[in-house]
């Protein structure tokens, strides 16, 4: 891999990567069973050069912000590379947000440029808020012939001849603004520097190296912190290959493992669980004799991989299982949300190591990771090289708030000095997560101090972000909480949002009100929906400026009623 | 060509059989995630079944933001 200590920016490191491995394949893009794109590093350079030149001609200046809203595909990475090459700041946005949310974050980030897929651009232009778009230059990919692009350019035609010139950036300059959440009242844009990414990449590849020939299957959205690092920066600075799928249908994902002999893949717990379900169903279909043999072989594998994985041995012992994963899989990387230890153990026992970690956007990608020496399903691993992790104010059982200090911790929240001061205290990032260290330096997590949930799909959902959909609900007042915030469980999982309503005097909780709540809930994206409601009999405590004192109210409710009182919506 | 109502009816029947849910419990405007008890990955699986049934190809993004059967039927109808 490149020696990243020698580089001051992602643009410079990526530029050298393209020159270092000209003949290695860096990118494959497939749609179902059709391969659409296959690029060597040299091809990638030829594709990106004209875009860089066109950006130069469009007076793209160092520090200009450029957003990307796209599903995983080759043009995502080519655009991101070009933005870094020209000294820009990348704003990767979640393509699953609504058009209104995209517009809100484009305005908040003050992005001058936008690269967007046609179907997403169409939704943005149809939004009632479209007139508020402040982005100056929009590049749209894959637009049909004759489509009205509302002033945008076709990405495929936004090209100029000539050799572009790399714009130098310093380590402390901003590389990306990544929104960890917050499309409601208060967007949280994490400002991450080139130093953050380069150091994080060094730490991660020290434990999980890439090299030419490695094929990484990119399933998580590339705007997600994990995929951006291990599905773009990491493989590229090591000469490895990224495989993009334009569909995430389980059958095509399974097919891609075999077709491209995948080496690594990152997954959120929901996808891992889905893979487990599929495998278990296949095992259950086996005739009794074959099932007996399989169970014995798994038991032998489990015994012999107790101390550390022996992937080669496991492949020989359980060839059919490993063949289903392409035969060259070295590890499944899991993060982004709570992962059921039983699921991880299931895969490990089959000889497929699971690298479970813990991280947050504010710390670039990962803070801790399982080093597989030995595999532990009950922890989120050890601090990565260069990361200091400590437990703040531990209780008698050793559990306290997890704090992190490292060169991967973000610079600040964009335009939110108050939140930054509360979150980064004397260089330590206060994560809001509760944890403790076991005797051998592994971190165990026990829930959250903060009022939020993380879905199985790895999405952070803050109550404030979904409350507006209930504006005007015919009740005296309402508030949304994460259930585990009101009733701390000292464990992860079973996360849900709860709508707490205070009724008007004499008002009953009618069927009509229940219907209204359900109808409004349906307006939210499926992963953002509130799971239950609760009627609270007292007025909400409020500040002098009439803001709800959420902490105080949450404590009151936690003391006053049990979690079982929540009625499912 | 079938009408949108025919398409909707076929989707409801197919979903009921595939996910083993009584047909009468599924309504055109109901949230199919909830009614079928499925997550977003299983919803993609439903999309595959529908593609085979209607002999069309639906990109994943056609399902983005769609949670009710009626809208799904409209998306499919547009490609028949």
C-alpha cells in the first residue's frame, strides 16, 4: 500500500494510487448479472481527468463544497476523486433521504456543486422546495435522452480536454462534511479533515490490510462512513478492487460473492441476519444424514478456530459453505448498529470470520474493532492503533460513557459551535454511548446515554428529526423519545421510538386519534417510524422559552410508568 | 393490458401467498412492511417475485419511499 504518512491530502494519495497500479482492476460495476463497467486504475484516471478539467474550467476553487447523492456506482467514486483532486470538500449525502431533506442538507452544507443520479434529481426538481436550491452547478448522471434537466448538466458530457493539475491541500483542511443525522431541527454535519481520513485509513489497514487482487464488495451506501473508508479510500490506496452492485436484491448479492470471488464485504446487522436466515434454511433442508455430518464438521471447525481463524483450513473442512461465499472470503466486516452475538458466532463457527467494530461518524469510521485474536462475539473489539478510549465516570459496575481521543476524531460540527463544545471536551469525543472494558481490553457496549436509536440498517434516528410529522396532532402536547433512553436497559437492541402524548383536559384517547397517529407515522420513511405511543398524565416540564425539558420529562416518565405500558402503533 | 386495479389485486394475492398472510388482512393503502411483517431486504425479495410474475424489470429505486401496495401497483403498471 501507499505510505500514507507521506501525504497531506486524500487527493494526492488517490492520484498516486492511480499511477502506482495502472494495470490492476480498481472498479467493477454490475447490474444484476450484467457487468456494466470494469476499470483498471489507468482507466479510472482517464475517466476522471476530463471531469477534473471541466471542474477547473467551472472555476471550482479549493475549499468549494460538492455534494454527491447517488447509489453505489462507478460515477460516485470518479466524482469523489475529481472533487478531492481539485481541492474540494466532499459532502456525501444519503440517497435514501427525501427530496426535501436533500434540499435542506444542500442548503446547510452550502454546497456549490452537486452530482446526482437522474431519478433523484427528478424528485428534487419536483419538490415544492426546489426554488430554494442554492447549488450553482448540478451534474446529473444517466439522464434519458430529451429529459428536461432544469438547468443541470449531463455528467457524461461535463468533460474538457487537457491535463488537470492537482490542487494541494494540507492535513488540517476539511476533506468531507458528513451528516451523522439531523434532517429535522438541527443538522449535524461532521467536519472531517484529510488528517482524520489518512490516519484512520492507516489504522484500519494495519489490522485488515488490502492488496492488489483483493475484491471488496460494496453493499453499504458509499455515503456511509464505513463504506467510504473500506469501499473507496482503503482499497484504492492499496491497489485493491471495489465491486459495486446496482441492485441489492439478496439473490444478486449472493451471486456476486461467487462471480467476483469476494475477499471482504461490509454489512449492517440486518443484512448479516438475512444471510444467516438463508443459510439456516438451506441447512434445514438437508437430509438427516448430511445434516448430521455438517453439524459435526462445524463443531470441529469451532474447536480448531477457538484461538484464531484458520480460513484456509475452514475452507477445506466446509467447502460447500465457503463456495457459496465465493471461496475467497476472508472476513465479513460488521458495524453501524448492534449486532446479535449469536449471528456473528454462527458465521465464525462456519469459518467465516466476522470483524465487528464500533464507530461513529464523529470519529471518522471506527474506534474499536475485533482483531480476531481470538474472535469475540460479545464485544466490539479493541481500540484501533492510535485511538485512546476511556470510560467517563464509571459506575460501580464499571459502565460509563465512552470517550475517544485520536487523530480520526472530527474537527467540529459544521456551523454549530455549541454542540461542538458539548461533544468534544478537552480533545475527548463524548460519544453518548455507554460501555466498559473487560479484563483483556475489549470494549463492551451497554446502551446509550443519548436520546436516539440506531436501526438494524445502521441509521441514526433522533426523535427531533421525526417530530415534525406530528405537528398539529390534536392533543395538548407531545414528545418523542427513544425507549431505551426513558427505560435504560444496559443492553443494546430492541430500539424503538415512542410518541408520548399529553391529552387535553377531558380528552379521551379515541380510535380517531390512534388512526391519525398511524396515518402521520406512515408519512415517515419506514426506518424512521415510531414504534409505540404512551399517554402521559402530567404537563410537560418546559424552559422559560417554552422548550420541552426532554431530559427531565424522560426521567419522570421512566420513574412513573413501565416500558410495557407503551402501546404498539 | 390489465388495469391498475387488476395489478393491485394480483400483488395483494401474491404477497399474501408468499409471506403466508391472510389475503383479507392486506389492504391497498396499508403499510406492507407492517402488514407482511417484513424488513426492507425482504421487501426487495417481494419485488423480485413481482418481477417474475409480471415479467418486467424493476430497478431497486422504484421501491424507494414506497410503503403501500397501491403505489407499488402504480409503479408496476407503468412498466407493463
